[in-house]
C-alpha cells in the first residue's frame, strides 16, 4: 500500500489455492475506477519487499578476553580497515432491477473486472451469484456497511484464455490507484469463507513516517534479545512460535509492527533495499529524477547479497550495510505490519494514519558465538568461561519466555543440563527458616 496525502496505490497479491475459474475477488473502493487506474503487478516485487523487511537474525563472535601485545593490536587494527470490454446491455438491465449499477467493465491482464455500485446488499449478492461469481454464504451481511458508506465494489475474476496466454501457474497481483481521504484497508469480506483466523502482512510505503492503525492497538514486536545458538537452524520455527505467543497474550486484538525503515538503506540487511524503479512499480509516485536510488538487486561483487529474484528460506545474517545515501535519505518510509485476525476479534476494517515518527525499528534477534580459546590462556579467560554458562542459561530463559517452549527442553537443546541449574536463593532461605 502506497499512501501520500489522499492518494493511494493498493497492490493485492492473493495466495489463492484452487482452480482459476473458481476465483473471485470483491474489494470495496471509494470511487469508480477507470481502466488506466488498474494495473497488473509483479509478484517478484512482493518477494523483494518481504525479504528486505523480514524479521532477521544477526550473529556476533566474542573477542578474546586475553589482552593482545601492542604489536598484534596494531596489526589487527590495520587488518580491520574498511575496504476493457464493452458493457453488455442485458447485464446492465438485470443489474438495475436488483439495485445494482454496472459502472464500468474492463479486461486487464488475466482478469475480467467489473466496477459496481449497489443500493442493497441482497441485490448485490444475487447479482454476483447470477453472473457466475463463486461467493460464500453470508456475503450480503458483510457488504451492507460498505453500501451504507456509498462505496463502490471492485470485482475481479480470471479470464481463462488470458490466463493461459500468460503461461503462469499463479495469479499475478492486481494494483489500482485512487484518491480518497479514507486511509483504510477492507478486511471483513475476506473473513467470510476463511477456515479459522487469517494472517495478513501489510507493507505501507509513505513519505513522512511510520504508519499505524487507529481503530486497533499497534505495538512493536519484541526485538533485540539474545537467543541460544541453535536458533540459527530453527529461526522460522522460533519466530512463528514467538508471534503465536504475542497474539495469544493480546487475545488476537493487536496489530504488530515488524519493521520501520527508510528505504534508502538498511543495517543489517536481510536483502538489498528496493531501487527507485522498483519503488515506482509498486506505486511510489513522488520520487523525481533527483531522488537517490537504493542498490540494484542481484549486485555482483558484494558478498552475501542474494541475486534477485528469489526469497531466502531464512533471514540472512551479517549482510552488508547499505549506508544512507549522500544528502537527504530517500523520502520513502516502509512500515511492515503483521496481523492475525478473525471476524470476532477484528469486526472493523483496518484504518491507518501516518505519523511523523521516523525512528528505525526491526524485529531483530541476536546470536553471540563464544570465544573458542582455552580457559588457561590467561587469567581473564578463566573468568570469561565462568560467566559463559550463566549467559547461556539467560539466553535459554529468554527464548522460553518469548516462545512458551518448555525451559527444560530449551536448556537441553542449548547443551545445558537442567539439573545443574542452581536453586533460587530464596528457596534455601525458607528451608533454613523451617528448620
């Protein structure tokens, strides 16, 4: 979603599973859209912005606790120096009898699109059913609030011939641009045929600052915690468990912020920032020819940067830092919002506001690899290893608290024996008092 002033560019990518002929999309929109306001997007751009803003894991290595001779310190310092179809008359007459007006019809890419207005929800539901749209039970009740607000309906289904012509096995994203003072995302219609709660990730590109919801609480995900080393191989499982726990604690009534950053740079980078042309394709309309560009995808010669397109299976660690460009940063702020919702916990659509907050934030978790030297290397080494077990136990307790995983199991997976944990000091106190 791109937003500045009253202008919005909305890009929708569906994870629809099923036959293309069964697909139908109904989205309330504030105005009748003209054909040139509708565009077929690029799925790879969704993958790019997801990779760039994904929760990430970073790793650090403990330095030697033993002081180095001055000559070796100087050598180390030197080594570390930086290098549309015509409307059918019969269809319009049939629609009018049901209180439905066919405002416009287009074929855009592999989609046949109809823009509708209606005076009654039952009539709109009847019209959709009579015209071959596969719609769920109870749609009429969900449509009623939008009809009362005077909104139009963007209705799309797959044109099978055009879809076959693309040669693709998936449906491409749909984009549309419009102007409206309403800064919102309709989510209620998508709940009707949902099998349980749904997850939604919203990427909002704005000019001024972080975006938040106004009708639901928006909070940042826990971030910056140290976690045990084994999380490196189980990061997806770890983050899913942590998100599940946050949702449960807030009774599925909260929108979570996972990322806020200026699109000109990143630190650390899970993937390179989107460049100016990619931002333009997503709908960022305020960048002029003098705007700074982010790095190109698939940069050669930069270690650790993935070649686009493609999404890493797990967040990459210790990626190069793309510094802020000279002068002013790119005037594009990305906010990544993650919400799990149901009809009971999110009865209203998501309404947003743009804030002036430009403070960077990322859902970021840290692994610290221990020094691999000998405890006998120096006096400080003995103290270092004495404190290492306590640090590992603290990381395990943190992980169990974030995920709800059994602490004893986490300790074992971290290579620690739960039986070796010292008893709490107060337990000995009370035992002594009872004796």
